[in-house]
């Protein structure tokens, strides 16, 4: 858990709910997971669940919020190098594979993918403009969306079509594709 509640009881409850929900996500879609099974596995009452979340989708959204905070913590430590960022995002997805897959299956309001792309744009767009002085602002905008959409596509393909690929293989694929389109300065 990246965003830890100050109250230790609340932290423990949320950790147990997150862990229980993640276990359920390993074999079911969010729409097939019931509050009862999450609560039973977590050893928490339904009343307690509803104190924090309205349904399993609200719990997924809370987990997305937590993941976004964790990814943000990692990305703030990275240089504006697309190769470093790409590799780190793939590592982060690998560490949170089950929840990441659920995020891809349930694109809706507050979606983690859209939030990550917006964060990357706000954080790194200016650096990309500086690294590509011969490109117009609009061309850099297109480059940014081209590269980040590629990351999303690679991660989606990995999670759904090639889940047996090792993280290193996915990172190597991403880097070789980046080299084709985004030369290092």
C-alpha cells in the first residue's frame, strides 16, 4: 500500500481488503467478484467493507489511486529519459500485474491508465520539447502520444496475450521499438 492511512486499524483493514480483492482478481473479473467473498477472505464484515467502499468497482478505483501514488513516487525520481521511464513502468506493472490487468479490463472514470498518461505529459512534455529543439511543439505532442500509447499497447499485449513473457523480455521489446522511433539525444 503506497498511501497508508494514519490510523493503524484503518491501514490494516484496507491492506486486508486490498490483498483479498487482489487474490480474487487472479481468477475472476471485477464484475464477478462479490463483496461477500472479499469480506470472507479478508476476515472483515460487510458493514466494514461498506464503510470504505460502495462496491468492488469502488475498491478497484481505490487500488488504482494507490497504484497511481506509488508510480508517481517512482517516476519523480527518474530523469526525463524515455528509455528509463519505459523500463521502470514495465517493472512497476510487473510488480502489480494482477491489479494492472484488472485496470485494463475496466476502463472508466478515474482510470489509472489515463491518469498515468496525463501525469507523464505534465511532468515530461517540456523536457521532450527541449530534447527535440528541431521539432515543433505540435510534433513533440504527437511524439509523446505515439510513444506513450505504444507503452500502453505493449503492456496490454503482455498482460493478455503473452502473460508468460518475463519482464526482461517485455522491456527488451519495448526498448527495441523505442530505438526504431525515438533516438537518444
